[in-house]
C-alpha cells in the first residue's frame, strides 16, 4: 500500500491526467473521478466514473472511495465553463456550476475527512481560475470559481488544527480542451492571445501540475488558505480572454 492516496476529479484528461501521472511517479495511489475512465493505465491508478453535476452520483462515488481507500489528498480539478453573455445567462447555469465546482467538492471532502482528521494530515486543493477575478461571458463560471476561493479559505481555518491544509491553484489561459473549446486550436487568435501574455506564451498542463505538487507536498504544512495564480502574469494586469 502506498503512503499517500489522492482523489483527482477530472483525472482522466488535461491538467487532471497530467497531475495524476506526476503523483503516480511519486508512488501515490490515485483515484480519478470523472465521467469517463482515463486512457492511461497504472497499477496504482483507479477510476470511478461519475457525473459531478449529479449530487446523487457524487454521493455514491464518495461513499465508495471512503470505504475502499484511506485518502490523504483531495484535488478538485474537474470543471466546465458554459460561457455566455449576461443577457443569455440562466440561473440554472449558476446552480449547475455551483454543484460541479463547489457542491461535489464538499461531498467528497465530507466523506474522507474523518480519515484525514484521524491521521492528523491532509491536503485539499482546488483548481479555480484567473476568471475568478472577472471575465466577459463568465457569469456562472467566474461566480463559482470565486466561490472556490472563499470556501477554501473557510476550510483552511477550520481544518488547520487537524494538520489539513487547503489551497487553490488559479490557472490563466492553459492549452487544454476547455481553452480550445473557446479558441480554435493553433489559430491566429490563439497566437494573438499568447503575445498578450506577459511571459509571452500560453500555459501548459505541466505549469499547473507544478503548482499542485507544491501544495501536495507533506513538508509544506505552513501554507494554507492561499490562492496561487498560474497565469503567466495576466492576473497582474487587465488581460481578457
């Protein structure tokens, strides 16, 4: 049995899959919770297929995980954008993404928290977004991603006495399917975005994984309740996607 076991929501692709591979290399057990199984295979990689938009499916997955695994790390990475202008936004957009980005994390944490408290150790992380600071066409997305930051700060205060840290990684424009769902892959628009980023390039999954690895590290016990923007500097200015 490995010493550390991490849940990664959306661990089947993109940033989640990259982080899963990095943790597996470090001898973690990894549980991917997503609508589809990962394409990768590894003796310590487990897949639980669940739609995080469905509270009952999340509850069932959480119960199964808590029964079968001793979880030390929870990385809530799964996300959707659902972009639209305010005139087209619907209240259901907000409730749907609140369930995905906030409610499912709460259910998963509640299931594994007793074991974390008993061990006196835990690492809880969110994949938020630079859009938490505001972005056009992101009414529900920005609201729920900003909610992650507030919820993480609250959990950090409550769980610090138990040796559990809670932190947020907030990526800027990263070359993933979510980005290419808005900007055509390898297009002139993509190139133009890259030129407007202070560091001169778009981010890749490994950039975000590196930040998560810092927060995952058991030796980093004095950092909690923080949000780290992995954005090439766009959170410093007024860059808009």
